[in-house]
């Protein structure tokens, strides 16, 4: 079951699911999953939703995962005033 989900790990997805005769739609990054649950991390609030796999009716991939080359691994230092002045000259 999890093999098909592996290719969507870290993608931005929108999931439509049904629980207790109510339909819900949530959007976020697919962080983790197992045979019964998926973990969806929301982008703005830094919350995680656990959604039962048996409840999922539709999953739409909105964007691919971030490429490793585009991830910043260290904080960026602002240029000093001396560096800015030397670039202007």
C-alpha cells in the first residue's frame, strides 16, 4: 500500500477524505505514512493532520517536492555596509 505513496512524499497535496459521513479537504505537505495513516503538514500553521488511509477519496498533487539543490542548508548573512559600498564602486 505504501509503495504508491512513496513517490508523493514531500509533495504539496490536497486530500479529500470522508469520516463519519462528513467530507473534509485539507492541503499540505505529505510528510510520512504507514499502512493505516498519512501525516499531512500544513504550510502556514505548522500543524500536522493524521488522516486514515481508508478515508481518502481523492489526492491531488499540487506541486512537486523541493529539489535538494534549492534547499538552503545554512543561514544567509546580510552583506555588510563595506561590501555594499565596494560593489557600487
